[in-house]
């Protein structure tokens, strides 16, 4: 997988998994997201290992190095025909700055994610964002099926 980074102002989006702060991603998904509440950290780690990931970070103006992680997204894909966009977030204090739009644009322009026949995602409340990038409601939802073992991760007992 080729190195892929895009810089804008004091932010950087990187597809380098070694930069991902697992604690930041896990904390957001497990405690702030509605779709992965209580997800165990081991599952987050495995999902990152097996997906095409994008982290968004503040950029230290002096060192030009990444600073804190402020967002994330991952694409589950065969890198040829299909991509499923998942776990997209920007932490609360950085919302309203256009970062989610920039993240979406960066993902959809990535050279290894081109010419897919179809992209899918699920969202409860961000339809307006995704519609700006061509996503639409399912035209034939009766053709899609789902299999769910459970709707929410069980609460983990922490000792």
C-alpha cells in the first residue's frame, strides 16, 4: 500500500496505520458513537488491521509532524469493485471546520479506491454530508439483507 497523505492548513489526513492512536479511535467508538457503543478495543484493533484506514490529525507547525488524532474513517474493500465506508468521525471540538467534507473528498480521491462499482455506508444522521458526495438512499432496499448477531456490543466488565 502506497504512502498517502494530504495536508491542508494545520491538519493532515494520512492512510498510514502506524499513526493511528488506537485509544482515541476506541474511546470515540465505544463511548461517543451510536453505532459501536461498548465495542471492545481488540475488535477495534482487528478492524483497523483489516481495513483501509484514514486518520486526521493536527499538524505541529514547527515540526511538521502529526500531533493529536482528531478524526478517523475506514473503508472495508476488495480494492477493485466495492467499498463500505465505516466508523467516520471528527471529535467534537473540531467539528464545524469542514474537516469531514475534506476527509470524504480525500477518501473518494484515493488512487487505490477508484473505479468501484458501488460504495455503501450506513448513517443515522449525516445524510446531508454524504449526499454532497453522490451517496443516495438505496433504490431497491428489498434487494439488501442483513444478518445481525446483536445490535449493540455488550458492556465489558473492567476490573
